[in-house]
C-alpha cells in the first residue's frame, strides 16, 4: 500500500522521484452504471446535475471537478476559429457498463461529446489539486466514435490572461478523431505563434506502436519532469519534448470536445465520440523540487507503480 512508501520512482528513459500516489478505479462501479440521454438545450445541458451518486461522492468530489463552461465568448472573438457553440455538461460524464467481448472490467468512465442541431455538447473535468509540480500520470483508456472530436489529458497552468501565448504552460496528449486511428498528437503548448504560424518544435504526431490504434484499450502515460515531458503507450516511449516544457505548478484536465474549428474538425449532426477510462494512476509532487535520493529522511522506502503485479498498488523497490 501507499503507507509503506516514502516516495515513488518511475521507470523509463528518465527516472524521477515523487512524494504522493493516487489511484482512481472505475472498473467495478456497476451500481452507478447508466448512460444518460443527451440534453438538447444548451442551458439545460450546462445546468445538468451529476449522472449518478458516484459523482456526488467524496471519492469523486475530493479529487475532480466536472466543468460546465461554454465557448460563447471565443465564438465572437478572433482567438479561435470555432464555428459552433460548445457546451460542457455534467450530463456527459458517466459510468458505463463494459459490454466488450471478453471485457476486462465490469464498468468504465465515459466522457461523451455529441453534435446536436444547435450546439456541440462536451465533457471536461479537472483535478482538485491545482499545484501539481511535476507528475507521472497514466490512464487505461480508449477513444471511439465519429470524426470531428478531440479527446485529451493535459497539464494546464491556470492564469488570468490565458490568451497571452507567452504565458501559456501546458503539456498535452490529444487524440483527434479526424486523424488516422493509429496517430496521437503530443504538444508542449503553445503550438502556434500570435501570427498563426505553427511552432514545429512544440509538437509531435506519433504512430501508436505494435500496429494498434486509439480504439484499443491502452495505457497512456505522460511524465512531466523538470525541463521535459515524455509520453508512453503501453510502456513504450513514443515522444519526448524539452521545448517549452511547463515550469510552474499546474492542474490536470481531461476532456472530450469539438468546436467545429480546424483543429477538432466538424462533427456531423447526430454523431458522437467518447473517451472511455478504466483507471487513472498518478504519482506527483505538489510544490517545490522533487525529493532527491540523497535526502535520506524523505526517501528511505522507495516504491514503484510500474513494477507492480497489481495495477494501482505500489510495490516496494528498496528500504522497509
């Protein structure tokens, strides 16, 4: 368990130490499983309550906040090329029964986005922790559905003026359903300049290893370290970007959305797409430098979430 661990060490091309571990498991929540009908009014959609008691429970609310903002302001400005009203709704975050053939869980968490007649309904939640200062996050997830959506997990530096590109700090894992299904996009934002030019060094478009694609369940991992962000799929390193690596404390956001703009593409009316998640596993520091191996007090018993037989349960590497 976490109690036996003073700190956690990652594996991979760059080993980092972290102080805190949290595991969020959506695999066995049958009592909450129910797919809510879409709400076709934007205001009602935004004002919707949680889809089950799980999303009112301490287990959820102590760790995550479901969003209900919309992009109305950016539709009238020149900041984005969005062509449709996008409304985040608590109605699009729900527990769903896993009906896969040979399913490896009873349930999973779904984040839905759908194109209705008058708007795009979307899903987003963010971490209650707003001062992650380096982390290693993994999610066992897949993306399915129609072209024209983005599903993502990313670190985000929350600042007052988020249109000032010089202030942006953000590491992204994004799946675009207009892309080939074996491609994933990784970026240290911003990926464009104030003149609208692409910043090539900021982003990588990567082919998923082992001839797999994003409709398959896979472990997507992002390690945000001092000076670089590294991404893995099923344990294989697929990208590492030092350029514009985030520096300052940030939160974590997951979403499933479309705004009809050039990045997401335009989803056809009546179509839907989903980010589905069985579990999320995070080790992190929440301010200050990572503990160093030499700080004997803070790191006597070193644990791993990589070398364990049981997902979510750390194993002691040394000490004890």
